[in-house]
C-alpha cells in the first residue's frame, strides 16, 4: 500500500544540479524537495518569515535537516530579493510553487492574492531574465483557471474562465510565464495541475478537512463534519505523483504547457462517504442544499452537516482533466485513484491523532482500525450513485 513515504521514481544517475523551490513549506514544495534530494540535487527552498516556523511537512518527510537542503527567507511580494536569492543559490532550475493557494480565502483577500500569486510570479520571472536566462522555470498553474468550464474534459486547448480572485491571479501568472517564454526565450514551463492531495495537504482544503474530521470521529469525537457545497466535483490525484511530473517538465527538450490530471471526477459527497466507510460508518444522505445531512445508517447520528458559510461567492462546479498530452510528451501518468488517496490520507490522520492522544500506549484502540483500513481493497468501497 502507498503511504506518506512513497514517491514515484527513484534516482538512476545522481545529479549534482541545484534547484530552487519557492513555497517549500507547502504540500508540493515538501514532496518536491524530497524528490530532488533523492536525485542528488542541492535544494534551496524559500519560506516566508512567520513568528513560529512552519516546517512540519519537511519534518514529517524527514528532510528538515538534510545536508543538501538550504532554507532561505523570502516573501514573494518582495521583488528585489528574488534577484539576490537566484544569485545566492546559483540554481539552474526554479520550481515556483509559492502562492496564496486557498481559493476560499482569495475572495476575502483579493489584492493580497493578486500580489502573491500573480505578481509574485512576475517578480521571479524578472529575476530570471536579469540573472540568468538559461534557468529553467516551472510555473504552478492551476485547473481553477478553467473555472466555469468551456469543454469536458479540460485540456491545454480549453479556453479559460476563472471564477475566483485566485484563479484570475493564476491566469495572469500563467500567461506571463508563457510571455517570458516567447519574448525572451526563457525555458518557462507551465503545469496546469488539477487538484492533488496527500497527508501533507493543508487542513483548509476539503479532502484533508474530511479525513482529519473522520479520524477524530473514529477516535470518539461527536462533532459532525461541516462542509459547504457537497455537489462540487474535482479530479483528485496524489501529490507525490504530480511533483515528479514537474521535474520531468524541466528535463524536456523544450518548454511546454501540460495538464496533469487523472481524468476521473468525484463529488465532495463521495469523498466524505468513502472516508466514513473506511471507519465502518455507512452514511445515509437526506435533505437537499443547506438542509442536507449525512447520518450514520446504523445509529442515525448526524455525521455530516452542510454549513452555508463554506459556500463560495462563485463556485467551480466540476473539473475533470485530460492528461493525454503529458503522457505523450513526458510519459507522465498518475496511478493512485481517488478512493486509494482517501485511504492514504485517512490512515495518516488516524496515526497522527493516535500519536497525539496516546503517545506511548501500545494498546491503542486505533491500531486494529488502521490495520483494517490498510488491508481494505479500495475497489471494495462501493460508491453510491450520487
Ligand atoms: P500550499 O500547500 O498552500 O503551499 C503554498 C506555499 O506558498 C507555502 O509554502 C506558503 O507558505 C507559500 N507562500 C504563501 N504566501 C507566500 C508569500 N507571500 N511569500 C512566500 N511564500 C508564500 O500549496 P500546494 O498545494 O503545495 O500548491 C503548490 C502550488 O501549486 C501553488 O502555487 C498552488 O497554487 C498550485 N496548485 C496547487 C494545486 C493543488 O491541488 N495542490 C493544483 C494546482 C495548482 P506558508 O507555509 O508560510 O503558508
Ligand atoms: O479543496 P478545495 O478548497 O480546493 P479547490 O478550490 O478546488 O482548489 C484547490 O485546487 C486547485 C486546482 O484545481 C488549486 F489551484 C488550488 O490552489 C487548491 O489547491 O475545494 C474543493 C471543492 C470546492 O468546490 C469547494 O466549494 O470543495 C468544495 N467544498 C465543499 N465544502 C469545500 C468545502 N471546500 C473547502 N475547502 N471546505 C469545505 O468545507
């Protein structure tokens, strides 16, 4: 079974290259750092100064104190220091992952989002242009740019229709990366990534919010899971597979724009249903809209309720990507299903809560549960027609 320590691809010929990752404290930054360190890279990672360090992901992956990992303080809204960081690191590959990446927050902080997620990219592109035009640059573009989708599934040729300040900022950054590719011959590649999740996902995002809450319910919590739009559908993949694709894009002969997706879509309701099934709770859904609830089929207890405060002013109803160009161009193919992803994430959250609740108790009630979930065949999770 895949778990938190798995990452596709293993080093064949160790490299002595140097890479710079912006947003190394985030989900993708942490996985990519480990991937590159495994390949022999020296990795410079930028993080923004906060009153309390935020390196829990690097710690969980066991790379926080890796001898080839160097952490540099940098805020994406500070253009001048991009140049200093590029010069100091001497990196030949830049993976620009840093962003205000939470769509919900972008409605409350549209200008900050534009500055970090939009202009922050241009600060780095300008630095590449000034310091060394041979640097290869990866831009973390997003499926959110498709927004109110103009075709199903979405591919590299589908027109964009952003539906949030985040998506609009990403679209600006995306086009600027392409603009620098075409204007200055900079190797700027754009990965249009559909949702990718993992045990390292931030707790604001719906998948991790679900697995974390369900793990707590397994441990005895009686607080229901409160969600927004249960009908939203996403194409969910496994983050370690996606960061491997980022690296492949920068090893190609020429810069590309590629969609990374699984070509399957599922609703938020389905993801929650799977997570509860994994702890032995079948959900019965009733009601509609903000009045919908999910009850335990056995006890009738309310396990899920809808909270309209999680609704967004404009929603992206359904995303499903066509990754065939990525397969043809860089031989990238995802393998983890959304159901398996749910199990990986739930397992990790159960383990975290077990550790937090009973640090040294060998007879934890969760041990048998985790074993049972690990052995479950994900194909055996029957998904109701929703
Ligand atoms: P994430 O976990 O939210 O990580 C974002 C990173 O950016 C964090 O390290 C964060 O630092 C950093 N950051 C935020 N504001 C900053 C600022 N002002 N200065 C410097 N750093 C700042 O996101 P992710 O899931 O790893 O995604 C990586 C990238 O891919 C993002 O650009 C995201 O928009 C994009 N993307 C993600 C997905 C997905 O499904 N995960 C899909 C498509 C595109 P803190 O730790 O201090 O917050
Ligand atoms: O998990 P989400 O917050 O992810 P979203 O908005 O799709 O954005 C993520 O994926 C993008 C790529 O497609 C990235 F660019 C972006 O940075 C981020 O990583 O929400 C998924 C869906 C939405 O439709 C939302 O309305 O779930 C719905 N949802 C329903 N209840 C909820 C909730 N989302 C959150 N975060 N919390 C809820 O309670």
